[in-house]
């Protein structure tokens, strides 16, 4: 017990030192604007009345390792990827959720950033609105509200120097594979092309509002989430599994989608003057964890089971009555869909200063913000 307490004190001291240092350092970009799904949502869904409770995270044990153990709407035990990237850019955490802000405060918040991300949303407007969450803040609505604010604000010079961070697409893949009866005319190629077409449209809209620096996180091997492992290993209806013991179908879609997103971004950067980007290869990052469970500042020993949740793979859902692991630092997954703060923290460091070219293309985040 003494050893565990000492380790906790050391971690707390390191976090305090990081906050102090960030408080004295100038941010590396004027503002950060976040778009996407629950991987980066910090509480927008709290303010959507018709959003199902399963697509909200404003109740315990979510946030058990966040400040004051507070559930904020982050689908994590602590900080999420948006927070951790913002911290590497010398912000305290992710910018606040758009739906929490008053009209009077929006102009002020534009100078440092806003998060538009909504858990359950995807590249397609239908995603999350019905099957998974009843109602979400779609990517169309996210981008539309940003562009409206940007034009009203009239500071394209600051927006062009700010970071646009997008993490979306996973929920489109979940709905396509998990609810096949709702896709009567299934054609994988047509489906993936529709995702890329939507992505292209959103990026052009953001660029038209003044954005020039984009960090895009591709969907990872979503079939490796505990929820998808449980589907694949269901003894009553087993599905094909891949070399990692994951649900093969959504992983195959992720692998096909990544090069399509890469080509789209490359082509857009040639078409749109001044556009620069970092594409995060989330598949490579997850595979790196699978093959290197002991990595700097991390020790992932539980790779297939959620920290919060009961049933096979801990996939029965995270709530106040669900089993909760004691050591979140050694779990890759927090709940049936989302990584732990330890996992996203390791990913954030790779995204920021990857020097190998394996995880970020064509440049890392640090290089992007220096342009």
C-alpha cells in the first residue's frame, strides 16, 4: 500500500509541475477547435436533451481520475485525446463544449478555441441520430456552427494560425457493421466513398472559413473495442476474427478507409493554397501498443477487456454499478468503446513528436503548428 501511495504522489507531483509550466508558457497556437465524436467530446452531449444516457458520460465512474473525480461528459476515466493534445500545445485542457456556452461568451471563446465534438456522431448525418443515441450534434451541425461563428468573428488571420483537430468516422463503421439490417444495399466501396466525400466537404467548409492547419485522426481498429470483441466472440452468432482476436469486418473497413483519407488530404492540400495537415494513423498506433505493451511511462497489460464494465470483455456498459478495475494505467480500454486516459496520453505524445513517420503523415503535430 505504501508503494502504491508513493507512486500516486509522484504522478500527482508530475501533473502539478506540468500545469505550472503550461501556465507560464505561451500556447503554440492561438486557439484549438475540436470536431468529431466521443473520442474527443468533453460534454456537448450533456446539453442535448434527447441524447440517450448511453451516449452521455456525465455520471460516475466517468471522470474518476479527472480533477476532483468529476464526471464532465468525457468518455474517459480522466483526460481524453483532445485534452492531452491541447496540453502539449500549452493549454490547460481541451477548449469548452460549444453547447455549454452563452451567446455572449462565444466571441471571447473563439480567441482560444471551442469544442464542437459530440459522442455518437459520424461523418454521415444519420450516424448516431436514431440507432445509437437518438440525437447527437452531427458533423454537419458542428462545422456549420463553427463557420457561422468564424465569419461573424472576422478574424481569419487568427483562425489560419489555429489548429483544427478532427476525430471522427468510427461510429459510421460501428453502425454499418453492427446493424446490417439497416443497410439493405450494402456495398463497402460505395459506403467508404460516401464517408470520404463527406469528409472532403467538411474540410473545404472549414478551409473556407479561414482554417489552414488540420490534424485528422483516422478511425483505429474499431473491431478491437471490447464491444466489438464481444460481438465477434458471441457463441450464439460468432463472427470472423482477425489476428488480434478482434471483429474482422469493422477492422477491414478501417484498413480500407485510411488510404482513402490519406489520398483525399493530399489532393486537398494541392488544391487549397496554404492548407497543411497532419494525418494520424490510428491503426499503426494501436498495433504499436499491441506489440509493445511496455512503452515509456506506460505498461499496458490488459488489452482486450474494459476497465469499467461487466460481462465478456467488460462490454456490458459502464455505469455506477458496473465492475471497475483498480489500476486504470494498465488497461488499454476504459469502457466498451473508449480508451483509458493512459492510452490516449501515449497516443498524444506520438502524434505530437513522432519522428519515425510511422504514426503521422506527412509531418507531426509539433511540425504542423510551427509552420
